[in-house]
C-alpha cells in the first residue's frame, strides 16, 4: 500500500463521506520520491480546494506515518468527466 492510500484511509475517518467522495475519489497516486509525494487530481479547482482545506490534515497524517519531512505535490491533470 502506497503512502497516498494510507493517507486516504486515515482521512476517510475524519471527512464526511460526501466531501471525501467529492474531493478525494478521483485522486491518484503518482509517485513517492521519499521527500515528495506526488498525487494526480482531476482539476485545478480540486487541487486548490484540497490544498486550502485539507493540506494541514494531510501533513499531520504524514507526520503520524513518520513521513513528516515529505512535501505533498498535487498536480491537476485537467481531466474530469463532470466538465463536459
């Protein structure tokens, strides 16, 4: 199980189900270089929302998982089925 999957499991406990589905269900693990965790997100709006509202929670979870020095990098792919 990669770091992002472990973070998502922890977030699911603290985030309302509808909010979790809206903001995290379309995210995907991209890479983990040790000092940087890269995650794909479908749109820039979702990237911004996660960064503003959940980044501290994600950083706390990384610290709990002994990855406190790891930087989260969210990359918007620009692909979202809801944007037709």
